C-alpha cells in the first residue's frame, strides 16, 4: 500500500515556519469509511487520479492534492477478520501519503492501535508540511465506544507544540468533533482547547457524524468531513493558497466540490488573548468555600465574568481592571459536592465572544479526609490490584505502578512499552501484566522483569491464575495459557471468531469467557479444549448486527455451579456451568460481580440500581445506585459491596444485608474518591 506506507511521518517539508512563510498546498480529508463498504473503496479510488481541482464555491482552481487525512471509523467492526487489510487495500493505487486516525468503530470491539503502530503512527502523532504543523489525535477510547482525551495525550501535545511555537499554523485531525454530548464532560475537551488556544490553531478536522459541516467550537474553527459511503458519499478538499484557508465538500454525484465549509485568512500567530486561573491552583485540595480568581490579558473590554463547576453550579465574579488586563474574583460554596475531583471553568464575556479557561480541584471535607492520592501522568481504566500491602495499577502510557497501600508512596514504576488496559495479576512473589503490544510479562516484587510472552494481537483481557498457569484472552480471538514460572506457552484455544476482551473466570478446573463473536465458552483448564459454547441472551434478542451485542467485555462469574454473564444488549445470561444449558435471564444488566463467599451475585443495572441475587438469579434486595452502562463489576469486600460509579460520582459502598438500612457512604480511608 504505497500511499499509507509513505505516510510514516518521515517526510517533513520546511517544518516549523511562521505563517508568513507558509507555502501553498492542497489535501483531501476522508472520513467514516467503515471497511468493508464497497462504496468506500470506490470513493477512495477517485483520489489517486485527481489532478487540479475546481473549488466551485470559491471560483478557484487548486493544484493536485499533496496528501490525505483519514479521520476515523476506517473499519466497521474493529479491523479484525481481515477488515483492516481490506481497508489498506483501498489505497493500493493511491500514490499520495495517507495519515489515518482511529474512530470508535476502530477501537470498541478490537482496538486498532496496534495496527496503527504497524504503519509507523501512534495514538497521537504529528508531521509538518510546507510550513504547517499537523497533529493527529486519537479521541476514540480504547475498547470503549465513548470519546475521550486522555491525560497522556494532553501531555504529549504540550511537548509537541513547544517545537513549533505560537506562529506556525496548526491543523488538528481526529475522529470525534468537539462539542458533542458523547464526551464524559465538557472538561474532557475543554482541556484540549486550552492547550490549542496557546498556538496558531487554524482548523480542527473531524468525522463521526457522516455529515459535512462547519462549526465554531468556543472560538475554534472545526469542520466534519462527511463519509465515503451513504447519502453523503464523497470527500473534503482543503486548500491553503496565498495564506488563505478554503475547504469544500465534494459529493460523488457532483462534478466538483460544491459545498462551502470554510474560508478565512490564516492568522500570522496565535491570538494574544490569554485567560489564567490563579485560584484555585491546579489540582489543589480545598474546603467548603472555594476562592476564585482569574485574569484576562489582551482584551480591550469585558462585560462580565462567570464561573461554572461541573456544568451544574454557576455564578458571577467581581470584575476589576481595565485597558488590556482584567481581573475577576469571588468565591463559591461547595459543601454540597461529593468529596473528590471537580472541574471549574471561568469565562470572560466580551459581547458575543467568550474567553475561557478550565481547571480541576479536589474537594475534601475535614471530617472525611482522603488517605492518599497519586498522580499517574496518564489516563487509566485499569482495576487496581491490592496484594500484601501494595497497590498495582497500569495506565494508558504503558506504565505499571506499585504503591504502598498504607501511604501511597511509590515503590516502583516500569514502562511496559504500550498501554495497559488489563488488571494486573498478583500470585506469589510475581506480578503479571498485559499490554497493547500483545506482551504479557512477569515482574518480581521490585519491578524487575522475569519473562515476556508475546501473543498475536493486543491483550486487554485481564490475566487469571489457573493451576500454575497464567490465562488471558487476546484481540486475535485466542485464549492463551502460559507457564507462570517461565512464560512458555502451555496451550492456545482458537475457537472464538473475534476478540476476547473480558476477564476469564476459573472454577473447578474450567475456564469461562465471553468474546465479541456472540458466544460464551467453557474450556478445560488442563489443555484448553472446548467443553461447550452458547450464544448470549442479548444476541438472541437482537434483530440485526448481532455481533455488536456480544458478551464481549463484562466478565462471567460462577456461583454455585451457575454462570452469570452480561452482554452489550444489557441482558444477563444464566447457564449451567457444567453443561452450558440455559437456566435464566434478566434485562438491564451491565455487569455482574461475585460475593466473597462465592454464593451470591451482584448485578450492576442500567436502570440506576444495584441488585443482589442468589445463584439462580432470584433478587434478594435492590437499592438505588448512581450507575450506568459501564461494564465494571461490583465487588464485595469485608462485608461491603463496592462499585465504581459513573462520571460525577464517588466509589460507593453498601452493606451486604441491605435494603440499604445502613445507608450509602463514600469510601475515603481506602483510596482517593474521584470523578472520572
């Protein structure tokens, strides 16, 4: 695939020049190809033969395109089963460099980051072209349909943009448009905008909507690039000519680009307007009264200054100053907030323009102090493991951390080479951890690597212990067992037809797991031979796209010889663990957890409740609980049931005998209660 392989970020033309030295160039944006769509292949086939292009809305003729940006959803279902190779084949006759980024369809069921790396790219990468700087950001969350901007992405971006300074024109390309409601909170993308505002950010190019449109996002120009199939089948043409940016959409049924998206002169440098929050300090710990202070530099007039916390609590600040420097101050009463992290945005209003800045702080009542908190310098969706007084947790930057459970002191930290999404396994004096390169490694208790086994694709399935072997699923659809002492392969089960993301469950010499191929399976722990398989209830109930509703990410549990597992249709399947025969079902279940004694099951419900059942699925009690569809299991520990709550809530606890007579309380003497 010459075009794609050429675009390995090695071709740099006149990098880092100020805007007045910007050269002319043209590029194509394609988005939402959803391989293996035949119509997408036909759209892409047009690109290689393009010559000069008439931009009809501007009455302007521009040169042959120089390169292509592909803004995500390159595949329909994660790129497995040969679909990634199908996508690559679209470009085999295109002689242009192609710079792709991943979308939610590329990352949800089988995250394609490993495939992206094999093209020479990363979750975040950049290249330069004739005086402009291009940044590709992966806003698609790994193994999750929701968008996000990770801490590791922001840290990388800050370092990357320091190389170009405030004058070089910057173009950002990513899958998800900013401003959408799919982000966990506005703060998720506000943090990104705060970084970009310090530079000469010319345009954000996104996809996801399958529509072609322009929109200003809090003062930043953004366009979406349609889709290569469907009613809007086509591509976007972007031109930089004589220091002017122009973009138009070109539907396949039109003779030339016909729909104007944007036209504007490229600024010579970043805007001089700058908002700074001086109180509270970034990540500071505060009490019930929050002092607020901010300043704006570069504006000649300001009408008012407002603040908002979590986009739920609002107020106005006192404005002072003049000329081009303005100050605002005030306070907010926040005693009603849950303890933990919260985000703040301060906005200076200037007519219909708003200049803003965001930050976050920790609210900590003196009556309920947090024992400790640790900054990972990366996002993390890993369940920590606590063993022998040590907390082990992995992060998206590839680091495995070990903290002293009592104090939070860092004992050691090692870089594994790629993102860690699987819970570390601790057994004896070793810690076993998996990463996005497909590497499963054993470390001793000081962080020294003992061995590494490499599977066929990324390993996001949490390893489990099975009689001296470490067992885990893989995005290549295989279940692996390796010798825990040496890392040598013991057996491999290849019965699944798609990625295995969920954590397996071991009971009575058998291993149970779900996969993104609609099935639940039971194999023999000794040799990996299949004992039985069964389609989940949610797949049976689906009328189309059955594999999307697979039991793929919520782990199974076995209570009194009965297996419970949730799928992505939020149906619970209950099976005889020995035979796989159906025993029951339930709806609105996102995940299940096992009681400490192994006799009862907790259901995480999508209707806002936590339910405890017996092994047959009979409800024992149910309580209101702020939970959503995240497939994370409730956990019972020391007589309390615990579950991570949805964005904006704390880690919560309930007594096991509840109708909640003991009430709901936050856990503060165990770990940092935080918003996520």
